[in-house]
């Protein structure tokens, strides 16, 4: 009598041992655990967003069924931010929205959860890059100096506010770069830079052509708390070296936020000074670049030749 054996049984008969199913089981358990943790962190984010006053770490951790230390670690690995920084970023979003909708700045202040005007104005510089009244007016009357030039990568536009360089753009058409500046700062007064400003532009072009010269200019960096952490990590990459998106995520303590790191790189509008061109895929592929992959390749090759 012939009996068809199941594949696993047949394998047992041939090798004398059943196939080890433990690796697959472990993967399934880890996947389920990751899903539960993600659900817990998502719920914690909702609690933070709904609260008028930030819940303390102990209550957030208890609600998630974790110790305070482990909750803090998992929250940061998942979102890229600590619970406190996440709450600050959410309040910043509420402030921007409220300033656009409320009849007065005072009303916007209370809507966004700021208990006093002093706290609002203390936070506004980091959150908005300007006083609330100026932001509410769309940045109107903010003066930004700019100049357009040529380098080996094509056209270049450099713009600077009173705080520092706020944009370095690369492209093919100088007029298109000016239009891009107008789109990025729609209510600012764009004025041509003077001779002193032209020296800053020359310094940027010099750095592109000879990376070993270095680039020391004050920057006006505006972005979310997470973006600023990514950009700070980018500025720590020496010329001639690259890191992967995953390595950047590890460096900022958010190993699961690889995709968000890529989005922060794409949002960077200060080329070369914030060197997002030094971030590549894990396998070494150049991936994308806001100003064109060929420019990214040229920058990396030049930095490698210069020895940093």
C-alpha cells in the first residue's frame, strides 16, 4: 500500500530530523511584537495630541504597559522624537494653524496650548523663525538678500535672512532659481545682495569647487524638531565620507525612522552647507537628490578626490 507522506514527514524520513521551524516562528513573534508596540506608540501619540497639558512619562508608560525607560526608548525609536519633543512639535503645528485661523494672536496662543504670551514668544523664534505677528502676516516685510551665480554644477542661488543663509539652490536656469526663491518666501522682500553678500556667494561656490576649503557661514535653519536633528547629523558627516539613511536614523536615536530621514533630506533647501548629498542607500546606490543625481555624484566624486 502506497501512502503519500507530507513534505515535512518525507524530509524527516530522508534526513532523520524534522526541518527547524523555529526561525520562522521567531520572525512571526517579533513581527507581532513590533505591531503591538507600534499600536501602543500610536495610542500614546494620540493621547499627547489630545491633552492640553503633556502627560508625564510615567503615565504614558503605564498606559502602554511598559517601564518608563523602555517606553521612552521605544517611543523615540518609532517616532524619531522623545515624548516631550513630539509634544512640542505638535504644539508648533497647532500654533501655525491657529495663527492662520484665530482673530487675534492671544486667541491663537490659547488655542495652541501656550499658557502665557512670554512662553509663546520664547518658543516662536525656534518654531516660526520670526515673531508670531510677522509669521501671521506671512513673513511680510522680512528682508532676504539673494544673488545668483554660476559654478561647475550649473546655476546657483544663495539667499540670506538677517539670521543667516536660508537657501542654497542648484539648477540649470538662473531665472528658475529666482522663481523658486519667490515660491519659498512668498511674502518676503527679496533684494539683491551687496558686495559683502557677494563674498558669501563666492565662498559657497569656492566650497563646491574645492571642498577642502570648508564652509563656515551662519545658517537660518527652519524645520521640524525631527528635521533639525537629521540636518545636524548631516553636517557632522566629513567631506569624502557617506552614510546610509539607516545609519543616520541610528545616529539620531531613531532606527525605525529611515523613511522619515529620507523625507528630511528631501526637504533640505540649503544645498552643500547641509550636505544631504552625503547620504546614500545601504547598498551604496546614490538614491535621489533634490537638485539631481548627477550633481550629487559630481559632489561626492569631487570630495573623494580632494581627500575631504
